C-alpha cells in the first residue's frame, strides 16, 4: 500500500488556499518514510510552453523537516534563472506551526547571487534567487511555490530539458505535467523508470502529458565512469526541436549572418596561402594568431546569450567565451580557403546528448571542425592544444556541427593509450654514502602534455617549484629539489619536456656494504581512478569508461660506481594485469644498468568482468610493494664469504685507484674493525680524514673507530673518548641532517669514562640536548628509550612525563608511572595505574598486567637510582 494513501487536500487545491490549521493537520498525519529526516509530502511541477517555445515553469512543494540538521539543509528556498532570456523568479512560501499559526516569506528578503559555471568555475550570467524560510523549526510544515517565466525562448529552433525524478529525500507524491501547443513538436523520453507512462490529454489546441509518481525513493548516486550514452538517474527528458537538421539550420543562420560582412584576412592580418602547405601547418598558424589576439573567458556555452557576437566586436574587446573564439577561428579558416564550422558538445563525464531528442540546452562547449576526408577538430579555447587535439572530456561525445546540411549528431574522435604517453628518463647517481641524486627528464604527449603545459602556464614559478619539490619527495624520497628546467608552455613545436634534479634521494641509497635503488611500480598507476586501483567494493554492474587511457614509461640508467656490481638484476617480464599490461626489462651494458618499465592502461571501455579482473590485478601489484634493485661491493662480498685476504686486497686496490677519495679507506677501516684490528682501523680512518678533510663520513667513522680499543672492543680499555667526541662533533658540523654521527655522539655522551652508561664522566645534559634536537629537527626517535633513561637519571620528571605520553602501549605507561613518581610521588603513580591508560588497554590495578607494569616501573626507578618509597 502506498505510504501516501492518507488524504492529500493540497492535491486538488490551489497553492496557499488551505487554512494553516488544515494544512498542519493533514501534513502531520502523513506517514514518514523509514530513515527520512525530511518528509516531502508533495511536489507538483509544470512545464508549460507557448506557441513561440517560451517556457513557464511552476513548482509547488510541501514538506516537513523533522530534525535540526534537516532544518539547516532545507531552511532556504531558491530558484535559478538566466536573465538573458528569463524573467526574475517569483517565490512564495509560508511556514505553518503545529498549532496552526503561519509565518509568510517576505519577498524583499530574497538575495540575488551569481552562479559560477564551467570547469574551472567562472562567473557567468546565470543567477540564483535565494531566501531563508522565516523561523523554520523541526516539525513545522513548509509550503512554497516557485515560478520562472521565459522572456524569450532559450532557443527558438528547439530546446531540450532534463527533469530529474527524485530528491535527496523520499517523496510521497510527485506530479509532473508537460503542457505544450499541438504546433510544438514536443518529444519526451523516460530514463531508468520503464514502468512510468504518462496520461496523455488533448485540451483544445494543447497536449498535456501527466506523470504521477508515488513513494519516490531518494536519488541514488550512479556508478562512476559510466558510458556516456547511459542515463545516470531516473529522469524525464523532453525537447522541442523538430529535428537535428532544423536545430542546426536555425543556429547556422545566426552564425552566417554574423560572418557575412567580416573580412577575417584583413582583421587578423592573415598571411597569403602558400601553395602545397599542409593543412595542419596552416591551421596551426591561424590558430596561434587567433589565440594571441583573444583570451578565453571560460564561460560555458549557454551561460550567456546564444546569439553569436559580431567578430569585429570580439576582436575589439580581446576575448570572449567559447563560441566567440570559435566564430573568429571559423572566419579565419574560411578566409584561408578551408571549410570550417562550429561544433556544439556536452562535456563529460556526465550523460551525453540524446540523439532522439533534438534541441539546444545540454551543449556547454564549442569546438571548430574542418570538413574533409579526415575532419580536423580544434579547441579554440584551449591555450596549449594543437589542431586535432581536444580535451579528454570532449572525446567520444556527440557533436552537432552548425551547418545547414547537418542531419544528425556525429561522434568526436577518442585518443588511445598510445596518444597519451609520458616518458621519464631517470639517471641515478649514487652517493659515496647515504642518499644519492636522481635526474629525471620527462617528455609528455597528448593529455599528459596538455595538463603539464596548462599547469606551467597557470602557476607562478614559486608555486611550480613547490609542486615539483613535493613530487620529488613522493617519487624519490628526496630531501631537496635541485635544478628545474621547463620548456616554454606555449611553444607547441615539440613535445613538452621537464627536467628536474632530486637531491638526497632516499630511494637511491648507498651504504658501506653496497647500494640499493627502490622502484615502486604502483606509482605508474597514479593517473588511474581510485575505483580501478582499490580492491573490494561493490561488484561493477555497467561498463567502465577510463577517463584517460595512457602509457607511462620509466627508463632508468644507473652507471655503476667503482667496486659496485649488481647482486642480481630484476626479472624482465610482461605482466597481464586484466586489461592493462606492465612490461619490465633489465640489462647491463658497458657498466651501465638500463631498466625499463612500461605501463599501458589498455582499452578505454571495460566490461564489468574485465573491470573486476583489472582491479584485482592492480591491487595485487600495489600489495607486492616496490622493486628493490641491489648493488654489492666486491670487497664486502669477499669478506662476508670469509675470504678476508681477497676482500682486503680489493679494498686496497680501490684505494690505489682513487687515492683522493675517503670512501674506500672508510670501508677498509670498517672491515678492519670488524676483524678486531682496532689500531689498524684507526689508522685507516685517519687516512680517510686526511684524504678528504671535509667528509662527514670520514669524521663519523674516525669517531666510531676511536670509541673502540685496539682490539676492536667498544669503549674497551684505552679507547680515545675525547678524540671520538671531537671527530663526531666535526661530522655533525659537516652534515647536520645526517642522524648517524649525532646518534653515536649522544651514546658517547651517555656513557662514563669506563664505557658504562650513566657512570661518572657521562654528560647527561649534552646527551639530552642532542637526543631532543634529533627528535625535533629530524624526527629521529630510535633512541627514545635512552632519552627517557637520561631524563630519569637527571631527575627531569616533567620532561620525562611529557615524552612518556608519546610512547606506545605498555612502554609508555611504564615510563609514565616513573615520571609521575618523580613529579608527584608514589601515591600519584598508583592512582594513575588504577585509572589505567587508553594506550595500555586500561588494566585494573590488581591484574597481572598491572603488577608487571608496576614491577617494571620499580626496576626503572631503581636503575635510575630514584627509590620509589612506598611504591
């Protein structure tokens, strides 16, 4: 039984004719759909056309917001209109209380707002009239009407209208009336409601189509990335055009009238036509001239009067909307002997224009197309596209060519993955130690190129550099962006190139034992929609349209540093990832490792089964993680295998080959120290410092060697504590961003003269300062336990308590008990233990977990020589 089976006195009454008490009683008696916080009781809409095609729209709505949140969302009434062909809307409203009182809307309280349109949004001529409903509260009844009249038809040659069936909330009863004279060729179609059929009535010389709907569910979000011809939501679509030919003829007549007396050759100072010149070359030259003269406003077609502006006026003001720029370009191309016309389109990704419903109204973009065996599509508003290149959102869409001979819509061409490609050539330069440098030179084609050129044109240098820096951090874990070289974004004579230098790139890292390059293939999937990269979710029901089919390729070139060789090259293989393909190849040529990864997204349209297969495969690729390409040092490999003589000989060979470098001497010192030859390790480390006095690594390892005694024991008898401190402090001075020498230095400060932690001779203040600075400046937390212990031994309870609060789980709670004891005494610590901690799972004071936490805290206090008293 329909929810709206209760009496509906408003259905046959004129708006605002019911007494407030009668309206309130009937409205509150109506059932509320489950889950709704607004009861939409009645929504009656009428589209009435006159003989000239002018439209009068009327809407009558009755609803009750049931919650304060609903009042917030539904507390205004509004009507949109286009002043260039519509009169100012008339809005009436009243709020009826449960007791039968009413508050009427004051029409003077309505505000007129501009509506931004287009992508990106820009101010057009469309307006919004909005008013707040007076004193609306939850449970009260709202009755409102909106009337919008055309002063002139949107387009006398035929218009199309789209009426969505449904709102964000259920509607108990909705009616839609289409009322037109028999002389008007009104056509209609019902979308996603095959059960809905109108009642057709002939009233004199007028035809009425009445659609009656009850218990209308909320409008659901459609699946994303649907094919353009599929409807998104239930709707009634209707049009007044006789045919597409009639629509095209009517608009073409206006265009030709504007072009009739315009001398484009003289106005644009066009060069004479060169015999044998290629069409594309000539079009590109003319397009560049038009772009230099005119700036696009960004307003979509339909946001301003449809009547074309005279070309001379467009040139005089130096710009205009899409149809203005297209009109001037058409005139210029015709002056050069080419047959060119305007073409109207509706941009994606929404539903496309319906071929069976002729009329203007859905079109919002204008292109230019030249006739011939191979039509050439041109975007006059795009500043960075060549002839034949059109935006992704206009590809594969229905277009109306504005020509008297047009008899239907034509589909625009679509790009393939091969058309939209990006090649990144990455030269990897390993550092002697630590993070290296990656120099990336990218070449862009198709949509990639247009995006990059548009970005370079629209952003200032500082913004671009910040963006490139963020990219370097994400792509290469780089700490610094070096040199950046960009092509001129408006020079279309060659593909756009961008070269950048990622310094201190963590994905190209060297150690004393070798080096590694981390390559995440998942980064190749960045241009794909998230819906295709994330596993799970509801099964796909309709075909999936990829917004941009593309091919992305990385070419790595890794010159092997002296003494380094690949442990093994990554596998060369082809992977079928559903509809997509990932090719990987690796080879070694003349001491250079060359790696290529090429991802092809596959076809633009995927069936549900193909979509699911692709999504599953891509999610698995992401889950696998990065490729790790490792290099090893020959000397380290020999030493690891127990071939000490060969390993040391290899290190000495490298030293002899490059005597001015410290790296090989540091590696020798490391090997000798590992062999227990502390004195020889010190000598090798001192030689490394002598070879490169400004090498932070050499000073760091000299400090490490001096911390050990002559037998290679850490802080054994005879270790040089002061010398180690001086070397590590010098390493910190040379490379303050490197945490390793600073961590060594902090550990040295924590120990006493005999190498015992917190013993006499330890410099707790310096240790605490160094560890705190590492946390603050570099986010380094590996020695948090040592910092907590140092704070305990120093008696700095407040700082210990603050740091303990940043530690996870039981570890944090143990240290909090210690800190609380230092600050407030043992009873306060016991009270905190009884209260528990969210991080530690809130144990009860008497539980074994609590006992173990208490015992651990006592042990820590004892180790810190702070007796717990009554604890």
